[in-house]
């Protein structure tokens, strides 16, 4: 937890209301998200019990497994779920745009993409288990499943994986996103309770928010008291209607909370970097859709060595880019780096826009700017710098002493012999510079999967469906 977030938590506790820790929204919120609230049977790792989902807050769909330990009923439930989720996903494939790529063939990218919104991290983890439990199943053979179940599993696995991808908005975890924008006066563990967190943000702490009778847990596990007193007798009665109504009482309050959470996020102005990250999400979604359409195999249970290294490199670069974009988009985020000495803000007190370095043909324009700042500057001379005010501009730290910081601008001034108008900060202008830049190292040179060395397991085997896949326990 950062210093400013800790301070915000203390202030929230003192004032009795959550404090903003962001000035803009750092995630994309779809105009038509799919809210998905899964529920599982207690004591089982991935035995589905029910799900409430839909894109209209006034018309939720409730899907129930009347007897969760019955295999046929569980897969019938999965088929019902596929009948809701897959058509929703496929509606976004109807409209595409052609995207040109440097040194590569153009490709078709969906104009928009689906968005799955879950209550908490436990719900995301359960979604991942549901995906694994269904994506390898077969439509025929000794243990057939209904049409659509394997495809559902592939998409659930995909959305669960994107939830872990830094900056992605294809899968939103409501408690995480609210926690990135507001600091409550309770612990991070307590923030996992959606009712309590929403209460802190909207009205302050409320004992009722933690009462499971008023606000049942947001899944995927149910409250033990409900299990013993209501659910177990309903299942034993073998009445599907009784089970359905019992589970509706558990999911309906969370359904209302989910839409309230989306309203809170929509109330914030979208950050400048969100659109770019959503483009990347749309490209990822389009790639997954193309793989499915072309008959590619389901996601492997485990990545091979090369695939794992490539995935790790992508996620590290995505995390670095996400950190930079959030700081550039949001003064409150940048303030964290100003406290640690990785950024500084101040007023320009002197500039030399015509300063050059070198002689003859090697002469380069390198304007100098002197900034007066009260921030601690813990950067070494020569450190590369960027600025939120002039994105794309590059600078370098020359010196920092006695509250005066001298920088030289190295790029982003145009190609003329004099700086482009507005490219050099004027005297009296308020500016911010930071060592956070998006000049990241390129992708590592990795061999083809077929060339995986024996020290790393050798080339991965091609996936071939077997009867073992159909017999795998739902757990």
C-alpha cells in the first residue's frame, strides 16, 4: 500500500466516507456489459449452483442447478449458460474494421468487444475453474455434453485470463476496480465485501452492509447459515421451484450492487490512456474469435516453456505501460511518484530554446529548461524523462540542486532547426517530469516452440482430445 493510499484510508476512517485516490477512471466501462454473478456449492471446488447474469439491470437471468451433485444437471446448466453468454459474445463479431500493421499483413479487428463484470476475485477464480471444467469436454463419446459447453469453457477461460492481464478491461472485478479509485476506512480484506465497499463509497460504513441476511455474500460461496437452514432443505425436497426462489434471494441483492458499482465507475471521467488499452483488448478478443472460428484447439492446461516465457514478457510490458499511463493520466497517481523522488513538478523559471550540442552536421537542438520545485528529486544526471503535459516528448536530467532542476529536451520538438511552437515550456508554466516513460525494451528473442530445448521439456506435444478429458472431475 502506498503512502498516499494509507493516508486516504486514515482520512476515510476519520471522516466516515471513502476518499478518492484517482481523479479519472482507469478502466473502460462498456455501454452493454455482461454482469455475471456465479454461485457454487459449499465444500466443492467448482460445482456450480447458480448464476445471475444479463446486460439489462431490470431483466436478470437466473440459471439454477436444482441438484448440484448431479452431473447431467450441471452440464445442462452449463449449456444454458452458453446459450446466454456465447450469443452475447458473438454479437460483437458482426462489425469489424481493417487495421494496417507495420511489416505485417492487415487484420480484422472488432469495432467493440464484450465485457464480463464479476463481483470479486473469488468469482474470477471460479470462472477460471468453470472454464477448465468445460473446455475439454466432448460432444460425443462415453461422456458427451450438450452443444455449446466446450465453446463456453474456452470463452470463460479466456475472460478469466484477461482478468489477470494488466490494464485489460475485458473482465472487470467490481471490488478491485472500486478499490483502485476509492480508499475506504477498512482493511483490504474487508474491501472484498462488495456491499461494505459500496457503502463506504456512497454513504459511509454501515453495519447492515455486513449482515448476510440483508446483503448475502457476493459469491461464489454462499453463507453457511443459508446453506444449513434454507438451501439444504430445499435441495432435499427435490423442488426446483423452491431451490430457485431460495437462490434468487441470495443473488438479487448482489445484482443491484453490481449495477451500482458500474454507475459509480461511469461517474468518473475516462482517463486518456483507456481508449488505447481498449483497442488492445479488442485486438486480443478478435484474435481469440479467429482462433475459435478456424477450429484451433482449446487453451492448454499448462503453457509450454516458450509460451510461458512469451506470456510473462507480454504481461511485464503491459504492467509497465499501465503504470506509466495511469500516472500520466492522473495527478493523484503521479503524486505517488513525486513523493518517492521519481517525478517532480514545479514552475519554469528559465529556458534556452535555441541551445544546441555538437558541431557541424552533428549539431543537435537541445533546449534547456530550468524548473523550480519543492519536490525531492532522487534521479541521477542523465536519467531519461517524460512529461504528461507533452506526451511523446523526451528529456534528460542535467542537474538537480537547491530546488532547481535543469533538463534538456531531446525529442518531440519537430524537425525544424528551431523548436516547434509550444514544444518548449515557457517561463512561468507549471510542468511535471518523471523517469516513468514508455520507452520499453522490445520483446525478447525466443525460439519457436518446436525448438524448445530439452532442458525446458522439449517441444510441447500437440493437443489431442481423449476420453480422459471427458472423465475429468468437475473440480
